[in-house]
C-alpha cells in the first residue's frame, strides 16, 4: 500500500495504540482464565494504567492533527481508518481522563466481585458496584451527547447506525412471532429425551470433541488456543492470536460443545481479516452485531443442524459415554434442539434466545433513563422472565447475576446478540443461493462455508458500516422474517407439527 509521509506517520502513531491494546487484551484474557484471585487487584491497577495511556494516545493533540489532515485522504483504507479513529477520539476525549481511568479500574474489580457474588448467589454484594456503573454510564452519555433516547449514546458504540427507534420497531414484532411459535411447540406431543443426553460426560472428553469441531470449522490453532473460563468469550490479542474460551458442565455437554462452536465463530471472523488490513484501524469487526452473526451462524445454523449431526454423530460417540449409543442419531438431533424456556441466556434454545436479549434491552433502557432502580433489579428481572418466557428464577445466580456484561460496564451491548441472529439468518439465506449448506456439511466441507464468509464478510474488517455490509451481501436492510422462517421450518420438522 503506497502511503504519503503523513499517512505513514499516522500508522506509526496508531501502532502505539495497538501495542497498548494488545497488552490490555492479554491481561483481560488472563483475568478471566488463569489469574490467581489474590493477584487480581494489582492486575486491575496495571490494566487501569494501560487504559490511561491508551486514552492519552487516542485523545492527543497529535491524533487530532492526523484526523484533521487525513480525513480527505485519497487512500480509502486511510480515509476509513480516520473515520474510526475520529469515533474513538470523540468517545474518549469527551470523558475526563481521570474519570475514565477510575472507571476502568472499578469495572475490573467489579468483574471479580460479580464472579464471587454469582458463586455465592448474593446480589447484595454486587448491587453497590452496579449502582456506580450505571451512574458512570449515565454521565458518559451526557458527555458524548445523543439524539432521542439516552440509550442511543451507548448503542452506537457497539452497533453504528442503529437506534432505539429501529430496535423498538423490530423487537416487538420478533417477540410476537417467537411467542406464537413457542406456544405452538408447547402443544406438540413430542417430548425430547433430555434425560438421555444430560448424563455424566468427563470434561476431558468434551474438550477433545470441542477441539475436533474447531478444527473442522477451519480454526487456526497456530493463531489461537482453547481455554476454560466461567463465562465463555473469544478475544483477539492481535490478528494472528485470536483465543477461544469455553465452560464445561459434566452433566450437560451442550454447554461446552455449542459454547465452543459459538466462540469459534467469533474467532473465525477475526482470523479472517484480510492481511492487508493488519496494522490499520480497519483491522477490526465492523460491529458487535456482525460479530454475533458469525458466532450464531456457526453455533445454530451449522452446529445444531441435522446435517451436522448426521455427519458427526459417529465421531461424537467415540468421545461420549456409552449410554449415548442407545440413542439414534435423529432422536439425538431432536433432543439437542429441544424448545424449552430456560433461565440461562447462553444455554437458551434457538427459539427462546432472542427473548432473553429483549428482556435485557428493556432493563438497560430503564436503568439509563431512570425508570428502573438497581436495588429493585432481582424482582424486575424475575417479573420480566415471567412475561417473556413464562418462568421465574429461584436464585439470582440463574437470574440477574448470570451475565458479566454489566460488571464490565458494557451497556448497549446486548441488542447486538439479537441483531446478530437476524443478520445471520439473512446471510444464511443469501449463502444458500450459492452453496448447498446441507450438502457441504454432509461432505465435511465446512471450510467451503468458511471461505464464503471470509470473502463476503470477514475479510472486510470494518471497511464497511454494519448496515452497509448487510445490504451489500444480502441486497436488503434489516429483516427479521428470514429468522422466523428458518425457525418455523426447522422446528416444524423436529416437533412433527406445522408451525405457522
């Protein structure tokens, strides 16, 4: 790539930012996987220091100079990079540096408190931390400024171009469609044989199968690794070091297997960035919704498909307990796709998953605009679970304390999960026009699917805005009907009824 002297100077300056980000991400990974508890406070202070230095670089006069002088660059990669750097500059520059430093250190400690509160099922331990985090997020929104709902100030950082008005126009329709399908499924006489798949399954065997599936997907183990954590995540240390984590439940293998496939989908996205983007701000995901579209694509449209298990069940049995051999492949497939409202978001079935997201979205909006109070959240959460899913948690561990996001200060993130599901269904519909997905899976050609995703989505990094990328790939804007159609067809077959 031919660069002017000023453009090269900009990339040299950005490289410093990349170094601090890499160090920060490595510490974040360590805190969530390997770090001993007694070392967390010191590690949090280190992370706070790195964040302060990162903040200074992103808001420096020198960076502002680059933004002003290169915004009209003739190089499209530099021009788009400057747009992204401008966003980061505005995001950080408007927050007082000492306040941002305090926020980073506080949320790092908060994650540790959240984990302990979850283990002890004690919301009162976490409540004062969440109250302070909500206050931070309200102040930050005021610093940034926003149009319409205060939630827009946070939403745009995860999903550029998305607004509360758009979500409030789509989510109620999706909720209505999903609720209708769920009620029809409940009326079915078919009952999955869950007791036959929720049996003792050694962690080591689960891990071995998870590694096998990651390899099938085309995950590059020379540019990543698989580790254990409490709350699964994938993290890009740099473009050639993208790590996956999972959680093991020896009484339910689905947690680890589908969790690994999900996080593997995230990792494939970042491993798929075009090398010519390396070292540029555009070497990043264009939005969390697009990121989630890739993880949910692999977890649900591939990992939970009939074709996948028709092809992989015999291999799975070499890792699984003997009792699984008494279960026919089709019955196994129907069982792992049971539709049943559950308390835990990351363990939710395909039909109910988006309802978990809408619940959190409504709570976040209420907390930020002052309609809801942090001290009342356990009861509010349980009431909304009854409204959305017809069930009520008996503990806060399986209710309001289950997610790490709020402990990390991540307000505005949750809608990306539901948007990703919608985006993913639209990408699937488009992919099927070129590739027979079922045939590719049955012929062990998952890498053919990966290559299509690389070409149309991954390689572009953040060169395109999320809704522009969606339009370029699918030919249309946000459309939840493809997701509804997918669920209707799949679960009509599984439950032996005609859903509509």
